[in-house]
């Protein structure tokens, strides 16, 4: 009986809001109530059918209703400053809940899934483990070679020199771009101009 009363309230609230769209409301109210109380199949089955088709939507509505249905406070109580301030805080909190809920829904629908992020992290950790194992195997292989320390040092120097060469090439290109930003002044143009003046 504890469950039945809220269920009846829910059904009658649905009747008020959706009287034209709900198929089971073709009955008059008294026969509808009687059918609900007795558990009549022609009354209960269409209700259950309608409810079970919309479980996700109704769950969301029930969740939001707990926070968004505003409390009715009589105006004579709102004349008290403390109650009035508390009621305004309550309204602000309801508005804050609306914005946070919208942001939450947006994030859920935006494609950022924690499951996907966890899968990516797991894949990266597996790749890291594979790289560590590969480096260890290569170290073992190199250690078996004689003069491996000298060869490693030369490989490091080679890498440093290649990085330096890339840096110098990049620096050279930047300097060329600074000297010749539009492509007009070249050594040939300068030589031709100097040659004209000397003749």
C-alpha cells in the first residue's frame, strides 16, 4: 500500500499533463480509478506498456523533478525576511542545478567517455612496457659486444652532432628569411647593381 499511493499520484499527474496523448485515458476517471484499484488488465496493461516504453525518459524526469519542482510558499510567509532570503537562495540553487545538469549532459554527449580514456591509458601503459622490454633486450645485446661503452659514447656524440646540424640548418634558414624576406635582394642582384655603377 505504501508504493500504491505514490503510483496513483504519478498516474493522475500524467493524466493531467498528457490527457490527449495517453491511450489508456479513454476511460472516465471513476472507472479508471476503479480499474487501478482492482488491478483490471484493460487499465493496468496499457499503463505498464506506456511506462516500459519510456523508462529512460521517465527516470530522467523523475530525477529532475526531485530538484526542479519548486516549493509553494504562501505569500504571507514570504513577508518574513529570513524566509524570503532562504527562498531566494533556494531559487538560486535550483537555477544553479539547471546549469550544472546541462553541463553534465553536454559532457556526457560530447564524446568524452571515461571508458575510452581508460582504454587509451591502458594501451599506452602496455606500449610503455613493451618499449622498456625492448630497450632491456637491446642493452643485453649491446653489452655482449666488446668495446660497447666506446660505441655507445660515439653513438651519443653522433646523435648530438646531428641535432646540432639540424639546429644550425634551421638557424641558417631563419637568417636567410630575415635577410631576404621578399626574395628581391640576392647576391646576384647586388653584384649586378654594383657592376652598373662601376661602369
